[in-house]
DNA sequence: CGAGGGTTTGAAGTGCATCAAATAGTGTGG
DNA sequence: CCACACTATTTGATGCACTTCAAACCCTCG
């Protein structure tokens, strides 16, 4: 039925099959439209979630409604699981940004299994370490790259995910969200993308970006960073 | 001899004593002056390190010498251990920024123990999760706070570490480093600190900061963030 | 086709960076 | 203990990047 099951999730790749079957018996699948908030930062966490289609943003919000986006996730990704290490409270809010199918599983089962199954604990450690690398890189990007370079870097990460030699990438959700994810305003995003066009020769039509010269793009974006292109271990979600 | 031993490190708090004794037999303690680089980003990792005194910065550097500081650590902290999850390469460079005593331990032993000892794996997961929360918060701060607010937030975190009702905090290393850690230039730091004085009534004398009105400070810095004062789980290193 | 959000564009302002130079502070050798 | 050398920090003047506010445009979907 489901497009993906737990064994397709990187975290559960080498996981005990009995445990996964047990988790599946508690699965609840739901379809959500854009705008739906799955949970709020600070909520008590009973479930973790798997995205089988659509996109979800993880964010924190001030009382004034200002948001800082922490991550944006597509299908085959998991969210909410880190509440295990956060007194069973979600450490961020999660909102659907593109109509999605989400499957929920009981967090308690996962917590229990991690505490007793060293393989799963190691898998979790690897996934946390990957996440940490992503955030370290993000700090670096915010420090060293300007707006246009951050956008270009984002495009490169999307391109890597799609294909070995991509000629075209597609922005899969609102540009407003991309802007916020990269720490800039929509207006700045729009203008910086125009600048990126003149600097690197990419062509932009709506949400489609034509990449005729990958090297020029990566040269413009990556030379200000510590890693040369492509960013170590990077794709759009890592 | 040593001011601290492994059991004083949070990560090893509830760790198997035999394992710690074994690690200690491989310990090498060294004193380093400011400026010494412990290892470079990308180096093959054979050791992890414990700081028993002094301060160390973790950073990434471009070919042009631009740096992005990832973290700044004091005594009782561990570094380099995440190379375990990074193909045994250090994911950042580490440099002494205040004369330090550093003890090195073999990384292979730690890796082996983590893979077989679930308690240690869980401790590591908790420490990774804590780190993740810190980075999530850092992203938020870079997104939502201005320079003066970031400095104030940094001061508050230092204050929390020192005391329940602190009246004075001491910047423990160069302001240049603090500036870089907070993602700004030294000149901006200096000016923003002046601004913070007029906004919150703190008094600054060299590296000593007098806090006569904690509430005013936290109001100025924390209202733009998702967490009210004090930042969840926060002190200077968390 | 019309409403509403997403996106772009323009004009003006703000905050931080840059470059340059003065000042304060620290550690060293004599 | 002092003078020097070197680094850290501050201050000033100016420029640039990003934001803000406002308005137009465009695209989608009921």
C-alpha cells in the first residue's frame, strides 16, 4: 500500500525485522494539506513520523510570529524522533508545506528499542552525526556565504540529489520557504537569484532552474567555503 | 595528578570503570600554548581529546584563511570524538585559544566500546542530541537576533554557568574569538557591546561585565527568540 | 473569472563590514 | 622593573548587503 515502509528509511536499514513489524502494527497514516501543523515546539511527544510524500518544515517561532526554519524534509525522512532525548518534548514545530502523507509510530517503542538494541543505537548515532555535520556546515554557510552564494549552494545540493549530471532542477516548494530556510527574506531571495543568474549563467523559469555550467556555479558558491565542491556528504537534506 | 579524569566528563559519567581504566593507560597529557593547532579538518583521526584546563576553538577554514567557528570549549570537555562517525576524519580543526592542558586517548578504543556497550552509546546519543539542540538554537539566533542581542545572549549563558544569581561575569578568552563565534567582526562586536551597555545598563570594564539588571538584559535579548529566558538547557557550552 | 497567496520590483533605510588609524594591553628580554 | 614589540581592542569614516515598506504582477485553484 504505502509507497515506503520503515525499512526504506535510512535509520532503519539494518534494523531488526521483528521490531519493524511491531512498529508497523501501530502505524497511522494520514494525508495532510499545506499549512497543517503536525506538532508544536514543546508539545509532549508520543509519536515520531515518517514522510511518505510531500514536504515538511521544522521550525521555531517567537511569540511575535517570527520563524527560524531548522530543516525542510521530503519523503523517506523521519521527524520528531529526537524528542526521545529531549524529555519527550518536541524540540521544534513541524508544518506541512506541500500536501503530504505522514505515517506516525509510537515513540515509546522506538525509545525502548534504542536502549536495548545496540545496532539501532549505532544507526541513530550515525544519523545524528550526519545531522550535526549538516548543521556545522550551515553555520559555516551563514558565516561565509552571501545570499546569492547560499542560493547557489542550495541549488547544487538539489542537483546532486537528482542526478549525476543534472541539467535542470526544480524547486520543490515555495520560494518563500527556501528563502527562510537559507536565512533571508523573500525579496532578498528574488533579487539574489537574479544576481546569481548574471554571475553563473543559470536560467530560471518559475521554479525550474537550468544548469548549463555546473562548474561556474560551484566556483561562484563553493570557493568561499572550507570544502570544495561538492560539499562533503551533501545533498538537499544532509 | 590530573585535575580531571575521564569519569568527570559528562559523556563518561556512568561508564564502565574497567573501560575507563583501560583508556587511562593510553592517556597522553600535553600542555599547549595559545595558537597551537591540535588537528586539522580532514586529518585522519587516531585520538580524541579531553581538555583539563584552558580553551579550545573548533573551526573550519577556507583556502583564503576565512574561518567559521563551530564551537569554543573549556575544561572538562571532549573533542574529536565525532570522527568516529566521519570515516575517522576530524570534521573540523581545533586550535588552542588559551594555554591548555590536553589529554589524548585512542579513538579506536572508544569506537569499539560504543559499538558494544549500549550504555555508552546512549550517553553518546544524549550528548549528540544536546549538541544538536545547541546548533538548532544557534541557527535560530543567527536568524532572529542582531549583533547586540547575540552578545547579550552569550553573556547570559556565561552567567548561568557561573552562578545562580550572578552579578559579574568574565569573558574568558579574546573578544575577537567571541566575535567570530557569534558570527561578527571584532569591530562590530566592540560597537554592539557599547550599544548593549546603553540598552541594558550592563557595565563593561575590560573583560569583566557587571550585571546589575539581569531581567533587563534577558528582556532585550530573549524576546526575539522562541524560548523565553533562560534559553532551554543553555549554558556557554551547551 | 475572480480571490488570494506567492513573487517580483522599486525606493529608502539599517546594520554590519571594511579600511584605516589610534589606543590599550600583554608578554618579553634586558 | 622597564621599555619594546606585538597583539587586542576601540573608534572613525565610508560602503555594501540585506531589510523594510509599498505596490504591482502573476499564478493557481475554486
